[in-house]
């Protein structure tokens, strides 16, 4: 199925432009579709995923074998793997999207001007979304479901390592669309693993694609942000921090930090740096570090940590900038909340930060003075996920300051328009 190798090739251009034209037509149909019809398509897609579990696992086995032969890391293999529980989780995420309110058509605000004009701000779909992602095939289901719920057509371009898995899931989504009488072109997948297809999507599809959402590693997202000729919703990396304040409960600090780092090390919400107050170092550090090491986590500490703990390797300047996506954590001692905020502001990526504390003033300052997309108090950074926010699913975390921020769910795939109703008013 591979397309030719350059973006100037007629065959590749024809394929990609065909996807775009069909998506644009389907987007118009989706924008008119009632909520009940969209939800029926989602329900049928979830049922198809459940019924097609064996076929999806078989397709995933092909991808896993090829990934092992290519020497992909343990973290990437974990992202790629599909088993029965993960397939059920995909279907359940679609069920949760169905239960969400339909954002399209929602009246966001309404007011009447002194001259009698009645003005409404109403949510509308963005139109056509290009979703570019790497090794997580479940993004196929999440992106398709959220696009459909919000009334957007989507063009999916998964990573080559997940091609067979994503194709099997995509087939289920199109079954759902057909069952509900909606155009199957509302959810399309780029039918090639050719890397040039990404370049064409980013640089030559602006007449068809309204927004691009990348989900993957730094290399992918840097390329998307550099080459895209349409708006991009996403984040470059997830350098997330957990800060243990001197007022923190010891057991809570241990449990939260362990979960934040080790529950799944390969996700963007995993904590990469632990900051701990000097005033509680003697009481809080050892239980946290012991739990991390027992779970298989390597420690990279500043001079103070290395002097205290021989298990810690010296952290370099690069460590504070690193998204490990692995069982490694950097640890720094700080002198209170201000120094913790300074560290996060300098080294963080604006993704997710957590404070473990029982001091309301420290929490208030942490929340007020940090400008990351997600801030948590006494909770694991691994909650940085649309499903955990009640969004049913998400197709990424946005760290920008315009339009979407934090988990990108159905509502974040909408814009708005103004409806103005008059009774013959003219402007003097």
C-alpha cells in the first residue's frame, strides 16, 4: 500500500488530495448530523471493536513482532501493545464519549444590545482535523470518536510501527459510521506508511485541513510545528514535576510520587523530576526513594541527594531538561515553594506539575504562580489524561495559551460563531 517516495509524486498527491476532498465533504454532513445519529455511529463502532478484538490483537501481533525486530524501546513497545483489557478500554472510552454532551451547537453566551439585537456565541466544529501520531494505536479510536462527537471529519496518520493495528481499529470505526448512515469518509486513515505522506499533509493540504493535532515524541512534534501550514494543537514534550512540600504527609508523598513516576513510565504525564523541600529531607526522602528503587527506578540526584544516597547518580544539567519516558527520575532539593516554582519555570515544558502539601498557602502559591496547563494538589501527575478529566478520551495535551489547553477532547475540537438576530435594525 506504500505510496511513492516524494511529495512531488502525482500518485501521492492524488491520494492525499482525495482524502482531503472526501473529508471536506464528510465534514459538511457531520456538521448537520443530529447528536443521536452521531452517538449511534459511536455505539456501533464500540460494538465492532469489541466484536473484532481477536482480529485487532492479530494485527497488533504483526506490529509488535516488527517493532521487536527493529529494536524499539521497552516504553515504545508498551505504547504499541494491545491486549484484551486495552481493547475493552478503547471501547469503553467510546462509550464515555457517547455520554458526553454534544459540543456542536451549544450556546456559549447570549446577550441583548441596547438597540434590540440579540447575539449568541455558538460552538461549531473546526471542520477537518489531521491527527498525526506514533506508536499508540488506541489513538485511532480516541481521535475518531472525539472527531465524530464534535462534528469534525478526521484524517488519521498513525506511525508505521502501528499501521496494522490502527488499520484494524479504523475498520471498526467505519463500520460504525456506515451502520448509522453517516459517510465513512468522516474518519479516514492515510493508506501508506510512507513518511512523505506526513510532509504532504502538513505542507500541501491547507485547503482541506483546518487543524493538525500531533501526538508522539519530540521529533515528530518539532517537525509538525515547523512544517505545518495550518494551526497546530499539541505539546512538544512532557517534563512533569512532583514537588514534595515540607508539610506533606509522608505516606501520601511516597504513594503519589511512586505512582506519578512508575505507573506507566512511557506516557507524557509521567513525573520526570522530583523536587523535595530541604526541611523535610530527613523524614520524607528515604521512604520515597526506597519505594522508587524497589520498583526498578534509577535515581539521578543533585549534589545534596548524591551525598545522602549512594544509589543516586549525579544529575547533569541535561537531566533537568530530559523527558525520560523510562524508569529514571531526577531529584533536586529545594528551599521551599518559591525555589520549586523557579525550577519548574526554568526546566518545565508547561505540561503538568503536582504539589504534595498540607499547607494551603503553599498550594495557593503553587497554583497561582505556575502557568503549566495542568496543576495538581495531592494527586499523581498521571491523571493528566482526558479520560480522567471526564472527557471520555483525549487526543493529546495542549500546552499553548491560545484556544485549546490541557487535555484535548471533543469540546477543544470546536470553535464558535456569532448569531445575531434583529428586527430590522440599521446602523446610524
